[in-house]
C-alpha cells in the first residue's frame, strides 16, 4: 500500500493534478520491520522533494525506528509534535 500510494502521489504531482499531499497514519507500517520503516521514511522524504508534494505521517515517537535512522535527520522533517503531557492536553483539550 505504501509503494502504491507513493507512486500515485508522484504521478499526480508530476501531472499537476490533485492536492499534492500524501497522508498516512502509523497503521501503514503496522507489523513492518524497523529497517523497512526507516527505508520507507527515507524514500518518502526523497520522493516528496523530487516530485514536489507533501508527505504527512502521524506516528508515535515510540514507533519511529531511531536506530535504523542514524544516518537520516528525520527531525529536520518534523513540522508538528503533539503531546499529552504538561498543562495543555492534546491540542489544548483536556480529557
């Protein structure tokens, strides 16, 4: 599914059709080996820049394969971090 979505997003972007946005929830990587997750994240970052679209991934920090991303500055691509610690709750809403 990941490769298919990436191919479609690339094709649409190159044709200047669609929203230029690919969004995945963390379930896209459910059951995937950490090394493969890391390779997918590198590929998504490279392809999004090359084809000029935005790739959004919502993932828990604990699910990020940090050890397999040592040579890739993933944090450079992080635009928003949500947390449920502190006084704000999630998005300012207390549950």
